[in-house]
């Protein structure tokens, strides 16, 4: 039985009139499905996604949707389940959400206000137990298993015949030298931020905790008529310090990509809008925002390098990797 036949059997959708693939989703595969009376999104998980993690996500999405209609909740099948497993992959159905991706300078402040609203709901979520297979940032393993291979890969030369090194130089092309030349800097920053997060976790400093979306950017926000209509992609949502959500959103909406740094005027305005909208991350935590942005840049760098070294990269973008490296350097002297 095909996935479409299973959906037709499991859900109250008759008939299915059209199916079209959707871009995005990173590890997931997405389709738009048109039924007789409504449109839907079919989500097919990556093979590594577990049922426990999806069940956790669906519980929190139902809670969030009850308070924020812009958060899509998975639809229930005839038997009351919110997903099914076929050939080792998890499938679920969501309502099609209206709106267009949030783009342009005028969306920054709308995004800041909506992030504050989401955080207000997230701090009240009753279950802050760890999400299966999605660790808090203080528990992240820093790609320990792949780190020796990453280091070895970055020490190779363009003439190497080592398979991993050859893949690195072929994939990264004109960007490879700039990346390899920063191998000692990458190792230094990895050691630094491992200590930074560990020290922060062990300190007595109060940090606001709630549900982290963990990927709050314009591509995951839909808007119509100047308002947010949907916040999508909850694969990484988990309980954590909301500081990481705020700092990541600040970078996504206020970075100066041309100069690989932060637009300070936009960043300060974004924080003011967030605070004015009663965002729960307090000004007492704002001194940690730049280090958190730098930490996230390093995490993205390491994740990209791991993907190249293991052949498991979902999106090999060496220019973005170099952008993150330069930003990591440039932000060392930035203060809010």
C-alpha cells in the first residue's frame, strides 16, 4: 500500500485531488496534499527520527496550538493516532498554513513580537523533561565521535588522496583553503565554548527556561498582511535556556551578511521590541547574547564539517561555512 493509500485509509480525506513536493524540511520530506475541502502537509521523517521524539513533539505542538493558533498541530487519524510508521519512516499530516515566508526588513519587528509571545507560552509548558534524541545545548556532545576525522581532514592538502580529505577539497573548492587555514582557530573555539556552556550550566546564574524552537528564522515564519500566520519546523524544539532562541533569532534577523557581523542598530531595536512585548528573557541575560551567537556559529561550523567528513551532510554550502567562520572572528569584539 502506498503512502497516499495509507493516508486515504487512515484520515478523513476524500478524495485526494493533488499531491506536490515541497521544498524545505531539511531532514524531512514534505508534500502538499489537496483534499476535497482542504489542503494539508504530509511530513515523512528522516530514518533516524524516533517515535519517542515525534510523540514528544506532537504533545507539545497540541499544547502550543491551544495558546498560539499559528503553531500547526498534527491531525489525528481515525484511530486517534497522530502519526504512523511505514518502512521505518514516520509519517504525519498537518493542516496547510496560510501566508508567505517572512522576508524583508519590515518583518524584523513582527518577528521579535511573535518570539516574545511564543516564549510567554513556552515558559508555561508543564513538561520540561528532556526531549528524546534532542539534547539541551549544555548536553551537546560537540561531535566528539567525528572530531578526530574532522581534524585529520583539515590537515590534508589539495593533493591528498585520502578519501575524506579528497571529498573536503572537492566539495569546498575555492573555499577549502580558507577553512583549512582556520583549523587551529576552530579547535581553540571548540574547547572554549565547551567550557563556556559547562561553566554556565554549573553556575548559580538564573537563566529563563522554557521550550526552545531552536530554528527561529524567516524561512520558518509565514506572514500575511503584516502578521505571523505560522511558525513551522519543530524538529529541534526542546526545553532549554530561551537565551539560545533569542540570540539565534537576533542573528537571523539582524545580521549584516555582507560584512559577516551583526547590525547593532537592528539588534538593539529587535531586543527593545522583544522586551516591550514582555518577552521573558530578561535584560539581565542580554550580556550572554553575543557569546551565544558565537557559540551557535561554531556549532553550525562543526556540524557542517562533520557532515563533510562523514558524508552525511544534508546541505553542503562551503560559502556559508566560511561566512560563519568570519562571523565567529568578527563577533569577538562586539558588545551589546
